[in-house]
């Protein structure tokens, strides 16, 4: 098979591409997937919503502008844009917008929103109308108990819109994104006890350190030197945290968490914003994804207790993920925005990646940093969907963390001792998070099958993007890697429902791509040195994942923005610039993480694709970014 540059599947199995620098144009199709059942033609009169992405005007200038607004030497320094200003500079003009709107209306579709960036237009229509406009009938499908609708064949942008519309989102409603929360497996636990309840309820006294696996935001503040900001009166007051999520939750759990820790928070600080109708019924409060949303709000709002919290809730299907970010940026209310949901970047086509990227750069130009969890399958992100050993491992990065305009939140393990049933395991120093350190113990006492079922691949996401080129902030950065050679995904034929007992070559990725490296920075994410959450009125211990790191960084940068009394804008030039100035020396914002791997990349005393620039000294970071403490 040639280098993979596109995967297009009518029933929504896979979509991927090399967005930049592709030298071949090979399409790959999974003709069938045993997990997916075609239920036939979807109801023709059912109304569904789509979002059209329009071509960016002068993309290079847009990228340069985003870097300029955080460059003290630029005349545009700290001159953040409004959504309308961004649309005027980089969106389509009024004539092009009218052409798209008029065409859609002429086809019987209802235009529901033209975003201020002039790059996105939402509309709704029946399945019959959508099929007529975009060239494929819409079928219903069932996968793993979930029903969704998607085109049964190839679709195309109408000739009338060529050169203006680059992609259409929402024709396929297959749920794609997963949360990045991980919990301690029941197997291998010290005495076999359940970890659903902690051994003790957290205390408001921050000086009383919690046990590993039962940490709270108070412990985070102590371990990563956040407390000097609180001592200086910086709590996030006057700023608004943005959370992007795909599952419902109960606000009462977040207030219960903060109140138990003795945090002083406003009683009405949370505002929920439903995007495209909000999460699907299966993703409502009490669902598996609800734990993700709950911890996002608890962690970010706990780190910055004085800030308001605005939660954008969208359905995990169709155009929901894109619309969620676009709505938050279009509103221009939040000062930071984080997400702990994602998918392997190779599941996205070039048009999809371009649409997201434009919104993320727009956020930067408005002063809003976007932070995303880097994933919880170590260096093998796609293997959370195609599990080993039924499939081979494949080095892959998680999106949106792999986007060069998004700060990628990686994971570490904090020093601690685990007292297991058959002996103790000690982690002597902060290391890259991956459960390879448990392999010997689990295999010896429980067997290799259990290790691959419950403990592999698990770890902080990181690696090299094959979709986003290495950005300027990583130029000449010691430790930055290129994509590895011989990266192919082979799966047993039975995984995709084909006859036979052999393996099929599904994906081949190109070697030596100088792509964007991630993560950028890392904090504790290992459930064994992890956190408590307060969910559905109960405390639960032993949770972790980069799901925690993204909202924690959200809270941290909200504090810094409050300390500066200004939005921060794109974080990468500022962080990598600070690293070039300080390294790991005196007063550095960064702590080198020199032990462990994320199952492939080693953490070293320089930048690396396991832990990025390392972990943080937040007080030093605040000072480096201009906060007086």
C-alpha cells in the first residue's frame, strides 16, 4: 500500500489525510466493518443540521497575525481582534456569503446561522434535501448499540459553491470523539478493594496532603507552585473559563466539590450553553461521558475559584464538535477554552482539520488560548480504537491536541509508592506517564492477557503529527522528532468483518515527516497518583488521564490572565520563548521530567514527545509572563 493520504468511508469508519506536503493521492476504503450494521434508508423527512466551512482568505497572513499579537516587538502586540474584525480580514466577503446562502435556500434548506468569522454557515434540511444537494442518500446505521445516520456513498460539494465552500460537516452523524479520562483498573489493586469510594473525604486544609489517587486541586496547587498566586490575591476573578464538552452533567456536583474543599466560589458562576441542541440523550447526566464534563468543571473552576465558568455542550455527532468551538469563539466571552475529548488525527480529513484550525487561530487572534488533552493511549492513540494485539500498534497523535494552534496537555506520574496485593511498586521521581512500569508486576501475577486488556496502551499522549507541519515555535528545538519509519496498522481480518484469518494492512503512515511535536507541557495524569472526583453526589478515587491536565492548565492560565488583567493569546510562542530564555535553570517555569516513556518516546532533560517542555512551576511561569507576585 502506498503512503496514506486519504481514507474516505461512506459509512463513517475512517477518515484521514496528510493535510500538508502530501506527495501521493491514495484512497483507502474499508468496505465493511463487522461492528456496523446498515439499517437502510433513513427517514426522508427527518430534519438534520449541517455546517459548511468556507475558504480562508490569506491563510499565511492569518497565521503570522496570530503570532504577532503576542510578540512584544510587533505593532500588533496585544491588539486582539473581535470576531467581526477577524471575519473582515480572513473570512469570505458579503458577496460570497450571499452566494452560499442563496444557493442553500434555493435548494429548500434553511440557513440557521452565519458565523461572524465569515467562515462557517449552518443550515438545516431534510435527509431527502441533503441527499439531493450533496449527492448521496442518507442511511441509518447501528454501531455498538448507538444508531446514527450518514451518507451511503460518496458526497460532493455542488459546483455552484466551488472555490467558496471547502467542506460540509454533519452529513455523517457517527460519534467519533472520546473523552480522555482513565481510572485505576479493578485488577491488580493492592488488596482487591474497590476504589469507587476514597478511604477519606478531602479536607479543606491544604496543608494536610492527600493520598496518591485521592489528590484534589489543593494538592495540585501545592505540587506545581500555584499557591503564590493565591497568596497574591489572584483567584481568576474577572475572567471566564470556557469548557468544551460532549456530555451532560450536574452543576451540583461541581459546587459540591468546591464547597468540600472550602473554596470561596460564587453560587451562580456556571453558565451552560447548549450547542446544536446539546448532548445526545445517551450522553446526558449519569452517562459515562458525564464524568468527563464533571471533572473538567471541577478541576478548572477549582484551580481558578474566582473565575466564572461557561460550559459549551454539544452532541457527539455530525457537526457538533466543530460548532461547539465555533460558538465559544463567536461569542467571545470566555478568556480560555479547554477540551478533554478527541480522536486520533488520522480519523480526520484535510478539510475537517482546516476548518478546526481556522477556528483555533481565530481564538488566538481574539486572545483566547485553546488547550486540549493529548490522549491516554501513550504514543499509540489510534490503538484506543483498534486495540492491540488484535491490531498492531501505530504511532499516532490525538486531535485537536495535534493542531499547531492548540496547547497539548500531556501526562506524568508523580512520585509515590503503590502497595499492591503481591508487593509494592515505587515511583521515585516524576516521570512520563505510561503503565509500562506495571508490566512486570501484572504479567507475573495476573498474566500477559490482563496486561494487554487493562494496562496497555495506557499513558500520556504524545508524538509527531503527520497532518500539521512543524510550527515556527518548534524550529531548531533540540529533541523535536520526525515521524518514525515502518508505521503501518495491520488488523485481523475479523476486526473489520472480512473473511479469513490473516491480517489486513489498513493504514500506512509516511516516515521522516517534520511534523508538529506534542505534548507541549505535562502535569500529573496517572490514576495511581491521581485524583478524586465528586460525581452524582459521591466521591470517587483513582481517576486520571490527560482529561485532568487540560482543565487544570485552563485554570492555571485563567489565573495568569487575571494576574495580567488581560487575555493571553497564543500560548506557544510565549512558552517556547520562555523555555529558550530559562531552560531548566534558576527561576525557570519548567521542570525537567527525565524518567519514563509514553510507551515509545523517552522523557529526557530537553524537549521530547513524551512530556514536551516538562512540568510546570506555575509561580515562575506567571512571573515569566508578566505577573507581579
